[in-house]
C-alpha cells in the first residue's frame, strides 16, 4: 500500500460539534446519510456561509469528559483559510485543509485543560518543508504542555517521518510502506517541448545565478544553477536528518545506513526505532481508548465553528432562520492583527478565486493592495503580518504590493513578514519593507535578480497556417514582436530596462534592510537563492520561526499580548456578501478604484487550454494522470510563459520539483 492510497474520513456528521464514538465507530469511514440528515447538513453549511466568522460559535461545550482531539492532515495544504466558509464541505464532503485553521486548532488544544491527547492522522499529506517544520514545532509545543500526540500513518517517507518523529507515539500500519530513500529532486526543462510547437524563448538575465529563465531555452541546468541547487538540497537534507535523529534518538550514521537501504519493512522500521508500534487502524483505536478510558470523547471536529440549528420539523422555521442569517454582521471590537496572504505566483490584477471556496491560485496585486489598505483603515488593527508563500512573478505587481506595505508602515503600526515554503525573488521583494522577517530554517528565499525577454511564436503560427503583415510607427514599436528574436540594439534596450529594475530591487532591499545586510549586497544578490538558515546569517531575514512564532512576536510588538484576534484580509466572503455584490451592493471604496491589469490564468486553466492542441493533448493528459507532481511543474511553467508574454520582465525564482515523500 503506497503513499497514494487514501482512507475514508471520520464518521462524524457534517453538522459539527464534538463526536463521541466507540471503538467500532472510530474507523474513519463516512456513514451513509439519510435525505433528512443530508438536508440538515446543507442547511447548517449554508448558515455558516451566510453568517461568517462573526456569527459562528465554538463547538458545543463539553460535559466534563476528557477529550482526544482528532486532526487529519491530508492532500495539498494551502496557507490561507477558505474564501467562502462551508462551501468546500457542501460540494466535497470535507473542507480543504489549510495551515491557518490547523494552527488555530493546535493552539486551542494546547490551552484546553480537557484535551488529554491529540491524534494526527496523516493521510496522503503533501507538505512543503517549511510547513513540516511549522507543524513539528506545534507537536513539540503540545508535548511541552503535557498533551500526548499520537500519529497514525500508513506510509512513511523522509518528510513525513521528520514531522511524525516528534510525536509521543508514532504508529505505522503493519503492511505499510517505509520509503526512506533520501531526497530526490528534478528540475524540468522545456526547450524540446517548445521546439516541437515552434516556440523560441529570447531570455535575458540580470545576475549570474538568476536561473529562472533557463527552463525556457536549455535542456539542463547551467553550472551556477546546478551548484546553487545542490547547495540548497544539501542544507534541506541535513535538516531532515538532524530533526529525525534528534526525535528518534539515533545517530546520523545509523540513519544514513537505513537511507541507503531505500525501502524498509515496517518491522525493520520498528526495530531501528523509527516508529513505536505497528497497528491497523482498529487496533490503534483500541489502544487510544484503553489509554484514555471508554468515556473519553474523540472530537473529530475539534476547534471547528458551528452555525445555528434549524428545526426541520417546523415548516415555518426556515423564515426565522433566513431572517437571522441576513442580519448585518457585527464587527468585533477587540484589538486585532491583520493577516494578508501572498500565496502563489504574483500577478497583476485580481487573485483568481479557488474552486469551492478554496484559496486563490495566484497572488493578484490589486487584491492584495486593497486588502492591505482595508487593514490600514480598520481602527482595531494594531499590526500587519504579510504571510508569503510565493516564488515571485510580475515585477510591476511585486512593486505594487511592496508600496502598499510602505503605506501601512506610515501609520506607525508594526509590519511583520512571515515566510512559508518559499519567498523568492518577487516573494522576497514584497517582504523587504517589513520591520522583522521570519523564515523557517528550510524556507527558500532570496533570488534577488531579474529575468525577462519574450517568446517567439512564429514557428507555431507557421505550423497552424496563420500568416501576418506588419505595420510599424516608431523605431522600436515592434521590440516585443513575437515573430522574431531581439536585434542587437533591442537587446541593449531591454538589458538597460532590466538592469534598471534590478537596481530598483536592490534599492528596495537596501531601503528596507539597511545595515542589517551583512556584506556587499551585490555579492549576495545576482539571483542567489538561500535557505532561511543561510539567509539569517547574511541579514536577509531576522528570525527563524514559523507563522505561530510571528503571531506571538507581532502581538508583543503591538502591546496586545493579552486579548486579541487575527483578522484575515480580504475578509472571507459569505453568501450574503456574494448576493450583495451580485445586485450592486459590493462597490469599491475610494482607495480601491485603481485596476492594474488582468490576472494571469491559473495553472489548471493554462494546462487545460494548451491541452486543446491535438499534438499535446495526449501527452499532457498522461502526465496529469501518471505523474501529478511533474504535471504541477508543467502548470507552473505555463503560468511563467504567460507572465513572460504579459509583462516581459519577471522577478521569479528558480524552481525544482522535489519527488521524495
């Protein structure tokens, strides 16, 4: 049974609240529901969506019994919460997992005296290295608060073991798979693919290590790019091994020997001390109940907020229900820390909404600028955290976001940046003005440099039989003409333009970081990429830590440590907001009227559109089905192609696909 195999979800209904189950019920399988219960669940989800956070309340109060909080970490984990509360559950049966909600649940469990233990069920979790470090810190904090942490998993790889090894008890399925083969990464290069469709890339770099454009025109990495990637992988791999050895109390040499075996049996993993026990799910359930007693409540939805009840026996109750949910939202008057996310490629225009209320798949500069302005206008907001998980993107969009953060700083309130898995190039640009920058030890950041150019598509048009006739006024009116590469003179013009942007990038770094930069900035820039651990040594970041660490620090800086709340901007929409916008009630405020351009399409949209080309359809569909990790890399590349065509100049870092689990 490999990492890709999944199991069912908890048997608790979608309505929320704490769920008490016997051993035979705690099998994490979804129960069939009657039509009435399904309708009731949909009504409750609707109520949660309409009411939003201000009208929901924490799950039902406990009756004095001890609680075992159950958290499932499954699939791709986004950074920001759902954009429309409850809609993911309505269509998919469960809400998308996100770091914002997970951290809130961990904090609640840590401070709840009734919680005796936490179960972490790792079902096919796809986590970035910084996310692993964040959750690992949360597990350690739970244990420091005298809470047991039980982890159940069907498979183990290096990343999953790094997280799970911090638990009080790590349980593996007896017929599970342990792939401890180390760390494998692969950079993808698209020159041959572009040759097949008649597209050429004319790329210009500012910085010897600025390798983000290489996949367009090379079939493998340049020497500086290969050197840089090896340095990053060495650092991350060393961190993985160090954390595993620290938690499992084994020597590095012992772990290296196990890694060289590549695949271990569960029995070998237990004998080596990598796991504590081997159990099937049913036996795991019995062990938990034996430890904490039959009367312990297993809270499947611990920390989830619950909407109002709807009496389905009363045919007139629906009118009172809608009268209640359509009341104007009441704003909390507590001091608040604003949280604004920069997640995904940075583009001009608006962030594209995710499916079923999920997070946007790009970081639109208009959306983020408005969000920061909205936070600045909120009298209860005492500080701002910019949470960045982005490889960069449009140079113009990055400047728009950076300028918005500077406007916030003029209010005198603290501005903190927290970096996730990656904050490279444009992702670093938007962070430069922060008072303090947090990064995880294995966050990928830096990449101060510029890449630009254009895509020459004449071969593609020749292939499909389309010709054109050019008309031109002005010496360089056709400088971005896609029928040919740059002339020598045009190359000089473009290089001068890009060097100006590169200089502005370095100016922003100097302006924001000042004497915190250790050494000559040019020797640290040039497209060089660093881990968070390396970046703190040269002054690109200030502190090592995760999002939770940044929140605590920000509260201290804003003098609101005792009682405050987090406010995500833009505020997640509820259905009432959508109805208002649809009928003209959602107009922009004065400071939001500027529009800077259309957003680049999402990777899924780009991939599906290119797949309509007959020559590519079969290959792309095979990649999507048989090699989803590489398919994601192809999607990212197509986004970069569109960004290059739209902007010409990009602040984007190099990418490589990590294939280890």
